[in-house]
């Protein structure tokens, strides 16, 4: 159930020991783990074999735009907002399939994407152009197309973040956002993409 991160381009001995003792669920790679496509492929191969019973997940945040752990020479994908403006589910699926194929080619098995937050606060410092859009129906349709395409290529997809984060006024990486909204608002807006 636990995914761990680590520093460097190689699996550290401490991570190997933890995986042997606790049979972790997987690892998550960040920019600090990425040097080149060949190195990522080798690292992902090693990481997947940390567990004995089943292969460990090898995860990454590859949304497109500013949240992309794999940079050039990997493909530089546009942010989710660009897809949202197109309002084209077929285009969103093409984007997601191409991105998933590139991830699969280097051994990534889990993508922390897409962002399913409805951008109801345009000044949100953490979400911004990472959101597909500001309408729940649009985010739901496009988000489902992206998830279906990623998973159709054999990767796991993970819609994020917690429903309501699109209305936050502080960056959750630095502070705890508190939303003072009625439950029916969450029902009508923020939960829609996650339910879909």
C-alpha cells in the first residue's frame, strides 16, 4: 500500500532493505531520479523487481505542462488546460495514449494523472493550467477520456487531487487549504469528475 520516493538515479540500498522487509507497493520517480530515457528504463526495471510477490508499481507525475517529471528528450506535453479548451475527447484520448506509450516504453506502470480538479478559483496557485477546465461536465468527460486511454495502454491512471482543491486559495504543497463551502456545492461541482 506504500509507494516510496528516493534521491538519485539508482535504487539505494536502504530502499532495497525496506522493500525486502515490508513488500512495498511501489516507487514514485521525480525529476531527481531522471537523467535520460535509458537510465529511467533501467531504473524502472530495477524498481519493478523490488518486490517478490508481484512487480512493484513504478509511478510518475506526468500530466503535461509544468508537472512533467520526464522532460526533453521525452515529449514536452501541453498542460491539461490546453486540452480542455479544445473540448475534444478524441484529442484528449490521442494525447493520453501517446503519453502512456512513451511512459510504458521506459517501464513506468502508474501515472499520477489526470488532474480532475474543477478550476473554480482562477487564482489557485497550485492548480491553474493543470486543470482541464472550470466546468465539472467538461472535466468529467475529458478526464474519463484521458483515464480510459492511459489504462488502455496498460498503465494505471490516478485522478487527482482531493475534490475541492480547484477552489483552494493556497498551495497545498506549503499550506493546508480550508474550503468553507456547503456540501451541495461539492456534490454539484467538485465530486462530478471523480464520480465519472
